[in-house]
C-alpha cells in the first residue's frame, strides 16, 4: 500500500519537475531534446523510487538519497507554482510583455533560495524561552535546558555539539533534559570523528539526562548508544524515576515506544511520592492526551521535528494533539520541540533547529 501510494504521488511531482526544468533550459515542447529530457527525468525519478524500495533492506543510506530527491521535487513544485502565479499577474498587468528571461532568473533564484533558507534553518539553532507556574508548590525554581532529536551523525557533528554546549552555558541552565533521538541510528560517525570530547562539554549543575528515541533503538545499536552517552557524562533513563535537586522534583524518563517491555506511565508514577512535582521525558508526544489525566506537572518531547519540511508540519499537527510548542492541558504543562538536528537531509523549511529554556516555579511563586 505504501509502495503504491508513494509511487502515485511521485508521478505528478516528476512531471512538474520535468516541465519546469526543461522550460528553464529553454527546450521547446515537441522537440527531440524535450522528449529525451522528459524520458530521462521520469526514468531517473522512478528508478530512484524503485531503488529505495528494493535496496533499503541492504543499503540504508538509499532512503536518505530518496528523501533528498523528494525534497528537490517538492521545492521545484513550490517554484513552479510561484512562477506560474507571477506569470499570470504579469499577463494581466502587461499583456504584451515577454517576461520569459526574467521568470527564468526568478525561478532559479527561488530554487536556490529555498535550499539556502532550509540549510540555514537546519544549522542555525535558536533559543525558545518559556516560563511556567505549576499547580502545586515547589521548594525552589529550576531552569531547564531541553534539547531533543540531535541525530548526531555524519551531518551533525562536533561543531554543532560545541555550539549546543555554549548555548546551555550561556543560558545558565540548572539541568539539561534530552528526550530522545540523540544519535542518528548508530554510533559509527560519532566514534569515527571522535565526537565524545564535544558531547562531554554538555554540562549542568543538576546533571544531563536523556531517554532513548526511536532512532536510538534502531539496528540493535541501543546498547552502544547507551554506553557512549554514559561515557560522555549523560545519564540515560530507561523506565526510571529519580529524585532530583535534594528532593525538589521527580524526574521520570521512559524510552520510545519501540522499546520492548516499556512500562506504562501510570506504573512509573507509582515510584514517586505524589507530593513533589513530576517532570517527564517522553520522546513522542503521542501520549499527551493520556498523560493529561495523570499527575504529571511537565512533559518534554520531540520526535515530530515540527514536520521539518513544509507541508509535513500540517500532517504532524493533524495526527498529534500537540505537534509543536507549548500547551497547558489540565494539570500538566506540555512542551514539544522541533529538535536540534534533522533527519534524512540537512534541511528545514517551516521549522528551525532550536533549544528550549524552561523556567519552572511552584504555585506559591517560591
């Protein structure tokens, strides 16, 4: 079913891509060059799709190559629609104008601009600040630095990790929470490029804590990822509950739902005393509705990437109660980040790499 759906979606996108770029190359419809160009584009696009479907079991990077090609098709669609709109406006305003050259320059500029903006958004993280007051007392306020979905790998390495550490130090956070997808499927690039010293710079007075995301659990690399994070000074929480800051609050960490035998959240909460605030790290935001009925004061999640590339954000918002940002639901406060890294391709359109700094205080304002 997925094969058929994706295959059908690719055809119109491939057609628009071919028409747009053959027009950009000034190849006239009906000529031999035009026909060869159309055939070449369709053969390449469908060959890419079939290669992904056939080779994904044997060569995993083919998926990222296929995603890259899909983004090229998508960005071409945006450019084609924009140029068509400009063309029709110009024909209304100046019916005798011949704007082909100008439109081609504009089309190329738009295409390059989309990639430029997307790369900038992927590699230029911003800090989102949030202040919340819990519905129950707290001994003293705490400043949380929350970062998710780093996807450490060949495309996000030591430089971005050092930038992250600098951001957390600059914000003077008390504790760092990392709810999942720390590595990009494995630790091969992390080890090959010796990223441990950069990751070890990530420090906070109350500690650095992480949970396993779905990409941390793929390919049987969970144990190695856990070991590498521990060596870097990060405490990985797998269905664990900790009393933090001399009993100021409880920290609960659960792995992604790909983890076998994952404990239900309500069972984990039985390990708390029911008196002090409870902060939960849960990679996916899919359980927010259920968690809103439990005594959870704050949940931090990621996974969704805010869709990463528009219009995927619309789908993410459709399938999740809270796909991005902050919402207070009943007793609890819920924060979903777009993530610090990216998956598949180093591109973000309609989203940006980010870190959240959350200032939490109790009901009394203490």
